[in-house]
């Protein structure tokens, strides 16, 4: 592993106030950019006693009609720089509130959350600290917490909302099944788990490094890319067990990665299954993107791979979202400050959307018409229209936005949380905040 690869995988070692071993004070930092951008917002908040948050001046260029989007539809953006959330109305592409919630999430569950989160008590599932948490959509208050033994976690709801599947990378190397039914007596409890340490990993790794999770729309299996195992693991959800495990081919020669005994590693680390259920796209830490046939959900078949050099993929492929008709994959490629659009059926890059900064994740609005992409380096969200596959709006948000999800219900206004958000935006200390694991420069002090 090169120094550059190590820095990308463990971005917070010795950066932004974190200790060299990754153990810091657990406090989110506030950027100078956030300090300057938030001054006017804080002034208004201190005068009025509440804040409507940045982005109030965004133009109402949304194309949705009332029949397409409900009044409560909300895109929730987590600003890792000041532990706030920006709440965006997708009908107007405007921030309607910013609240300080004392935590941040880099990869919140967003695959099925928009359809499953329609009531105030419905939970949003987040990766925070050394585990996963659920917050009520209507209040953003914590309703469940699961410690995983790792600081790098990913979680995804099943299509019926009954369970959350969790991947906990090193040092835990575990997959967990958590009860997500608010009506259940065991809500928020681990109902099944797989300790995968015995599988080992590349070199001196102590396990396969289960990294990310995406659930098949049929609800029977989930897919887990194993960063250190160079495998794609298919988890059967009932009973919770490994259904199959597939060796992932190494990247093409123009992409680089780890090696063992002279052989290149494939290093799969993120993935997204298409809404149609018959295709899966997987990102590799080598920078490549692979396409899989999941027509038989339990037996994926490798179809091919795209790379930054020969195929025109952007650099640093990290995560992805798949469009509403399952043809196009939107791959976040922060190395070139763009989103690479992959024609999944043709297995080719059909274009790249310049977003002007580094983005690592994104989410569809509940109507699945627009893709909301937090641009961490610009303190804004780029909005991509699914029909045209073009950038249609930029929305100013809080400091260092990273993760995003969506819901059919909007959190209630909270004057205190909005005031704290305004104070945090101008650099005032509003208390400790729980961090989240990010690949990129954020969440100082986070430890694995």
C-alpha cells in the first residue's frame, strides 16, 4: 500500500487536529470558509431568535409539480464541519432549515429510506462514532444506537424496512442484522451477526474488511464488497448467513492498487444494486468500476470493468447511485471533481459532470427525479437532473457537507437547534459532536 493509498483510506491520521493514531477529542472542526459564510446567517439568527439557515436565496428552479413531490419531501444533508444538517425542499431546491444535531453521518442509509420514512417516528439510520444510530425523522432525536466495535461502518435498510444490514470494517470485520421495526419489542437490537475475522485478508490484515452494503430490491440478499479480501460477499438475510463469496478480478493495468506476491489486488469497497435488481455496480479503491449481472440475486456474474485511463472514468471512484430507470450509474469521482455517468448496459462512460469540487456520496430525492450531491470542498450541494443527466442547481449548505439521505417527512422546526447551527457556522463552540468516518478530509479525531 502506498503512502497515498494509506492517506486516502485513513484520512484523519494526524490531520485537522486529530492525533496521529486517529484518536482525537471527538469534536467536529469548523472551517474558516464556514466561519465567513455563516456570519450573515448567525446575525439574523441572533436577532430573530432562530435561523432559516444558508441557502434561503436559492432560486426556485425545481421542475417538480405538486403531484410529483409531497409537501414533506426533504433531502437531509450532513455537514461534517460543524455537526449540522441542512434540510432541502426538493420542490424548490432550497434550504428550508439548518439544525445543529451534535453528530454527523458520512454514509447514511438512503437506498430505500425515502420510501420508508413517511412518518415523524420513522427512523433514519446513520453511521456515527463507533457504530450506527437511528434518529426519528420528525425530530432528528436519537431512538436507537448499536456499537459495532469499529469506527468505519455502513448500513442499509431492507426494502420492507424491517431490518438494517450493517458492515463494520476493521478492526471488527463483522456483518450485523439489526431490527429496524419501530413496533417491534427488539427494535434497535442486533438479531444476528457474522464475525468474519477468520477469513483473513490481504497481507497482514486481520480480516476481509467488509466495506459498504447494498440490499437487493427483492429483499432476500445483500452485497458486501470486501476491501481486504478482494471478494464480493452475498449475504442471505433469512437466515443471516453467507450465501456465496466471489473472487473479484483485479483492475486493468492502468489502475493501481495494493499487491500481494506481485499480483494486483482488486480492492472492491463500495457498491450499488440497481432498482431493477438485475445489475450491480462496484467501486474499487484502485479507481476502477465493475459491472455485475444480478439477475440471479444470490449468484452475481462479473460482466466487465471500467478504468480512469482507457475508459474515461473520473479519478478516485468512491461511491455511486443508480438512476431511476436503472440504465445509468452516477459514480462519485472526487479525484477529478466530477460525477462519472456510466451507461450500465453498454458498460461505458457516457459522460462526466463537472461539479467544481470533491464529492464522495449523494442521494436521490424521494421522487427519484434529482440526485443531490454534497460537494464537501465547496460547502454546497450540486443537483443533477435524472432526465437530462445535467447539473441544474447549486445550493449553499453548511460546512463540509458529506453524507445525504431523503425522507417523505420534514423534521419539525427547532429554534434552539437552528440557533446553535448559526453559532457553529461562525466558529463558536457549541459543544462536542460525534464524528463519522469519511474518506477525505473531514471529521477530525475519528478513530477506527
